[in-house]
C-alpha cells in the first residue's frame, strides 16, 4: 500500500486526501487546526462553486450539503455609472446550478469524515524541517497549505505572474436579512456589480453555520475609495463600512440590505494578496521533493470566483494522475507532468481570465458586456464561463473574435425573431 502525506486541510488538500483514501491509499493528513477550531473560527472565503467543480465532489460522495445549500441558477452583471445608475444590468442563466457552502462547514465536516473513515490526522503546523523528515517515510508528499513557510519552497514563475503586488483589497461579510432583487425575486444568483475605476461588489447566497445567508464581498482597487478595511477589527464596523460603500456606489444593492445583520462573530474577513503562479516542485534540504497543490502553485485574485473551483479541479486532476501512475516512483518528471496536465486544462485559462478582469477592460469587452443586456445567448455564455473559463478564449480576448461572435448572435436572434413573427396563419 502506497503511503501519501497531504499537508493542508482546505478544498484541494481534503478533497485529494479523501479521494486517495477511497482508493485504499494509506493517507496521513496534516492540519494546523482541528475540525472544531475550523467550525467555530472566522470565515475563510466566498467559495461559490460551479457545476464541474461540484461534480468532482459528487463523484467522491462528498456533496454532504447539496440539498441544504441554495441552488444558484444564474450570474448577473450590473455596471455602475458615475451617477450610481445602472446602464448595464442583466442575468445569465447557468446550465447547471452553482452553490456556496461556508468552508467552516465543509472543511470541518470533511475532516471529520476523513478520521471516521480511518485516516490518520496530525494536528500540527508543518515546517520545512518537518517535511524534510517525513519525506523519507512517504512515497509522496503533497503540499496544499497555501500560506506560511511552506510556500517559500515553491519559486515564483515570473513568466506566468504579471503582477508582483495585490490588485484588489478584499472585504467579506456574511449576513442574514438580505432581500431579493426585485427584478428577479425567485431566482438565486451571483450578482457581479462593476464600479469602473473603483472595484467590484459581489453578492451571493450561501449556506453557513446558522443556515441560509448571503455574502457581501467588496474588491477595491488599492488606494481607492473601497480600500478602507485595513486595520478594522470590529465586525460591526466592518459591516457598517460595507453598507456605506454599497449606498454610495451600488444603491440598488443597498436598497435590499438595509435590514441585514452579521451571521456570527466570525462572519467578516479582509485582506489582500498578489496573484501568483509558482513552480510546482519544492526541494527539501535533504534532497527530497514535494508537489504543490491548489493555490500553493496557482493563486488568482478572487475577482472571477475561481479559487475553490480551481482547487477542486486540481485535486481531481492530481488524483487521476496518481491513480494512473500505479507503483512507479513519484519523481520530479512525474510531478512536473502532473502539474502541466492541470495547468494547461484549468490553471492557465483561469489565470488568463482572472488577470484580464483585473485590468481596465478594453472597448471590445465593454461591448460584450453591454450587448449581453440585449442578447440573452451572450449573457448565458458569459455566465457559464465561470464553470468553464477556457471558453472565453473563443470570443473574449480578441477584438475581432468578439465582433464576429456578436454579429453571429445578433444575426441568429434576428432570424429567430423573423421566424417567430411569420409563423402565424397567413391571410388570403
């Protein structure tokens, strides 16, 4: 039986550990917190996961909260004008529903499942020296802890990392009491509110420790009017700032948030980090090798909501590579090939899209976003790109591709309208 050590109990680490455990590998999991500490701690992310990522959880029987969590049916985009009106406002429909489950619920539940199924859990904040020792007794060491000393083992890939500083200041609040959008009262959706030159407000339904809730998530351009959360430790003050900014920049969202309250004492989070792609193989002082997983090797800004999705896809890809490798040694060539398989299918498209959305949108992208308000197929395709970011390569980045796509959709829409108007009985 092959012995594998997984360091880190987040989406990618736990999903991979549970997947390997189900295939009869001897798995040891290292976490710096117990399940109870995770469950009662502070929120960690917004984690809206789309159909493909959710299917990876279903395939492993880990979709414990699928019936309780809100079923997100669409992705809406609103663009704020300088006078706080909405010149652009539309809703794209998802082919398969999305869901957000508070990681405090999910990770603590998965950690409990891992131990209940016989997995060896070590509660310890691992150091490089620890891994240097453990690497001699395991066939493979996987590092899925994306912060702290361990990350220093993985060198930044400058060619794949255009930013060396944070591009957004992040502020999250989990709340109860948010009203529905009046234009779509029965539709659960992720709402992306774009405030040009200032930042973005994302609003999404979630399942948290106290039941159904909503997440208010500001992404602010550093140094701009949204960059006001640094040093704010009081959750009530954090929420008050969030609502003040909503009233000023997105009054249509503020109108349904006047009665909100935080879900619990740990319901706020603020921070910032530079998007980065790192080389996947870490070298230990004693000569051993470790393989980075998830946001250890590809950490994008959450502007496109891809963190948990990419982590789930990375875990699924690595699991497949490990199973196919059989009893062969997990050497450096295999590690690089395993990462490349994930990078070219998932990591690269996600990184390209996320980095594009962090910049000033070019005219053709503005045209696409505007046209989605009149052409439902454009809105739907954009919404489903959250599930499959590779699709953006066909129409989003190049001005000619975008123009050809819009002309094609407009022509098809006109033909459909013409056919519908001429489909009734003729008069003689």
